[in-house]
C-alpha cells in the first residue's frame, strides 16, 4: 500500500452553525497531482488550507506522514509545504529577490540559492526577467515568479489555489502548457484547486469533487469525468446530457432504457423497472444530416433548437422526441448547422454512463 503524505479523518470545519467542510476520509499519496473541483462555496479553498495546516479544523484529525499535525506541530510541518495562491503576492524588489525569498528566510547561503533558483527561472521561462521589478510584470510573468518561489523550496507538497484563474486566456494556456511537463517530470506531490475542468483533466492524476463541503467522489480523472457517481457529480464535471429514463430490459451486457419516446442501449446490467439517469457528454455525440428513420437504437432524429459557434466547435441543442440533447460538432466537419434543421444524433453503446436515479 502506498505511503500517505497527508491523511484527513472525520475532518469538520464549522463557522457558527454553517458546516464549511465535512470530510470523512481523504488521503494524499506521494508523487500524485490531486485536483479539487466544485462550484463556488463548495469548500475547496477551506480543504486546501486544512491540508496545508493553514487552518485548524473544528474537529477531526490531520496527519502528515503519520504524525499528528494538530498537536502543536503545524508550524514545523508547514515548512515542508509550499502554497501558490490565485494572486502572486509578490513584494517590492526584483523577480530574483522574490523567487529567492523563501530560501533567504530559511538562512540558505547566496551560493546555494543561486544554484537552486537558476534552473527554476529557466524552466518557468523568466530567467531573462530576473533583474526586472516584480511590480512591472504581467499577470502570467508574476505567477511564474510565484511558482518559482514555491518550487525552489523543494517542498514535499505543493498546494495551488486556482493559480491560473486570474490570468488572461493566452497567459493561462501558455503557463498551463509549461507547467504540465514540470508536474510530469519532477514527480512533485501537489493539490490543485480549480474551477476549470480542462485544467483539472490536463494536470491531475486524481480528481476530487466537492459540493457543500462534502466529498462526492474521488478517483482517477478518467473515472470521475467519464463515470460520475451521481447526477450532482455529472453536472460538476460537465456532463450536460443527464437524461432520466427507465430500464426496459437487459440482454447479455446491453441494457435498454426508455428515455421519453426514445430507446437507448447502454453497456452494463440493470434491473428492468429501475429508474436511471443516462449521462452523455456532448463531445460523445455524432451529428449528421441524415434524417428519416434512425438506423439503430442509439440514433435519435431531432430538430435543432439552438446553435452557437466557438473557435473549434459548434454547440447545438436538439429536440429529440421530447428530450433535449446537447452536442458539440467540430467546425472543420463543415455541416453548417442552423436552427430548424433536422439531423440525426448518434452515440455508441459504451459512450453513455448510467446512474441510479436518486430523485
């Protein structure tokens, strides 16, 4: 069994009568990148502060490598953790001075600081800015300096609280592109809070989904994004199509579900009569101009009720026999879809994921 760096057990944070965080079990293992996602007010930043020993929980335990982190040890243990916030929080001075600040406070010699800092300035693309005033940096450059300040400490755990959220799209994409190989190559252990599903999927090996302070699901990113455990998780991870249905029959490994006036076949076994939610990601749906009778049970004929174009995809909404379906169509396909068009939306048997309807 893998060693656990940070372990939370029955960890509760309460503000008066309001429960901000209620985590039964959460383990962070070495060399993993864990992303925490959830809507505003779900407790993401509170969880990060508790894991980083910046906030003491109301009750429960926090252990660092098996050691009680709440028994007067938080300051000593906190020195083994580095945090990067949404705002860079740089001080007056040069980029190099800001990036070296943590090492200076720890009494590291100038020669050792130079040896450890230079590779990170190079890796993060700001070596040429070392003598520049931190106050003159762009948002992306400032966040790179903030990351260098954290990484040069060689922390056992790196905590990132929406580090790319305040950046413009171009700066965000560039920093994400540069940071991804750092995560991959350094094997650093990190916890990453974000609202951006793409960031979570790109960087993380595991994803934790929070809602109302509670952990709804945690697991490998593919599992969480493709096989959400509940309708609430499906909504948070971007499964726009959540279609209520009833299981009609199950033959071998295919389940037939009645959805509105349509039938869908999905891989898996469910009992006839069970109420389920069919989860389909918009990008899993193929759209064509073929109309008339659907060629198979997972091809639905529908009328486009809405269409909007993005840079790469056209997002369309279909009325398929009383059920609404959202699909993403690559613009390079060149279908030229518009409201009122009759099209066929199809998906493979293994594209959908079934959730037992708790409603």
